C-alpha cells in the first residue's frame, strides 16, 4: 500500500527475481505461495483487528483464506485475556505474532496501518470508524454501523470527507446466490414486488439480575464505555449481554434485523420509509434485567405501496417461516425465500421452480456468525481497498438499512407510529426527533465532522 523509494523498488525486484529463479530451479526453501506473496506485496493491506471476541473469531476462516491479501499487524481489545487469546489465533493463522495494544488510539497513530476491522460493541462503531477515518484508515465496520440515527449521518459525512473505503458487515450483500436472485427480482422474475417479510427466531435465555461489582482484572471499563456516559460497572455488562442495554446496544433489531431488513430493502428497491409502526414487548423471563423488548413486529410503509415487515422473536424458537432467519419477497407473479445460504423461487401457486444453495454454508443464529458469506464480504472489502473491486456494501447503503432498525427501536420506545420524511428518514415529529435522534456522549467522545 505504501509508495516505495527507488532503493526499495530495486530491492523488491531483486527479491522477486531471486524468488523466481529459486522456484524455476526447484529450490524448496521458497514455496510458490511465498513467491506469490512477494509478488503481491503492494496489494497487501496492513490491518489491525479492533475487538477480539465473537465476530473476530468468526472471521478467522476469512483470515486463513486472505493471508496473501493482508499483513496482520495489531490485535486490540479492552480485555487483556481476550486480546492475548486472539493474538495466538492470529499467530497460528499467519505464522507471525501480531502486536498487542489495549488502547485503540495508540493503534491509530501507526501510519503503517491501512485499515482496521471494527468488531467492537455497537456504541463504538461510529466513533471508532470516524477516528480511524481521521487517521487515514479504511474501515470494515460490523453492523449496526451506528448506535443512533445521528451517528449514521456522521459516519457517512466522515467517509465523504476523508474518501476512504468504509464497508458495513452486512455480509449477505456478497453472497453470490443473493446477488443472483436480487438481480432476477429486479428483472421481473416474480413480477411487481410489493412486500418483503424479514424474520429472526432465537431462544435466548435469562440474563439474570445485575450486580454492581469490581471490574474484572485486565478489563478496561473506562475504555469499554468510551463514548457512553460513565456509570458503575455491573457484572451483567461483561461479554455479550451489553447488547440488551440502551447505553451500549441497539436491541435485537440493531443486532440482527439489519441483515434481513437490508436484503428486503435491496429486493424492493426502497430507501427511506414514510411510516413505521411497531408492536413490541418483553414477554419472557420478566425477572431478569434485560431492559429492552424481546419480541417485535415492525411494519415499514414506503412509496409505491411497498411494505417491509420485520418479525423478530429473540426468545421463542418456533420457526414460523420454516427456518430461523431469512427474508421472503412477494411479487405479483411469485415469491422468493432467500437467506445467506441460498434461495428458493416459487410461482404464484406456491410451487418451487428453482433452488440454489451456497457451496459452503454460513452460520445463522450462532453467536458471532461466520461462514462463506463473511469470507466473500471481507475479500470484497480488501479488493476494494486496493482498487480491484467496488464495495458490495458502501457505508451510505449500510447506514440506510441501519436507520430502519433505529426507527423501529424509536417507535417501540416512544410507543407510537412514526411519520418520516421519505427523502432522508427524519422524523416529522420534532419532539421525538429531539429526544431519540441522538444520544448523550461522554465529554470529548462525540464524533463531529
């Protein structure tokens, strides 16, 4: 990625010439794979993994396939044992131990870093992405790309200002079968599309009662909070359960609905809704401290009489639609079921006329996910960084799908139907706009262009 001096170019040519000679002479000291890595050195992206838990672990398979595309320089996490463990995983994958750094701000000071992989908690996604863009880095940011609607506007503005690649982790945009069937839908294979039902089913258990307690050894609680206003540490915040508290998470709709809502929006060719209505509540394990709904039915109405319905059940395992997650698109002449592992095409009588399955399956509701769609999506990101491809999920698209999740959350929290500006998704109710569009930030952490 970095420009070479004349001297370094001469050394590079010398190395590649020697490598080619070694291979042609059958010298085993330099493998063909090593030779290819030397030849492709200028196309390799130097990266830092920020956040070393579930999504990072789900990406290990991708990193194994992308060793010729990346230089893995840093692992960074606010919990030392987590960072150490993932650092060992990276060493096993790449053959080289990455540097370990607990403060992302120090990582961003390294001018050799081309890109960061942002797999931090939700409330860090936009602030860290903006910090990285200011430091001249490209960013792969996990969904949701923002913690609130205002952040979605900021992340797009930062990307436009600094001109780096920012791609959200809505990996189904890179699934080959999804690309194929969406193109066919746009070409009219099921007639005029009018409705998409996106769904998710899981059997999450009780998270128990929260207790104020000492911060675990090796856990940087202050840096974990980062942009969020400071509070006492509670044992329930550790690991995955921060998802269910508004200070850090975005509920199941921000956590998972974005994947399927994104596909629904992609298929219907819509952006911002005119109206959002929600029925939601917490119906399971009422004795625990889960602060959000666990069940939601959201309806988005767009122009041209198009509708998206989100059916999310975090704690009820009935597969209403025959699987645990996916999207069903309805048209005047048929329908399509699609998920990250393939699709099924049906005629208007409900008879399946075609089925296409991915050659390698991706995880669906397993914590952290992973699989073939993730591998393809990450390769697309790195190919875009080096100019070999165009992003399958530019951040301006990811931000719109994320906004739809935020709008459902706002409708639920305000307990009322939202009327929106179809040009930008802004709420027409100024009081709701003021109350829910933006969060309160810890002083010094607000990401403003």
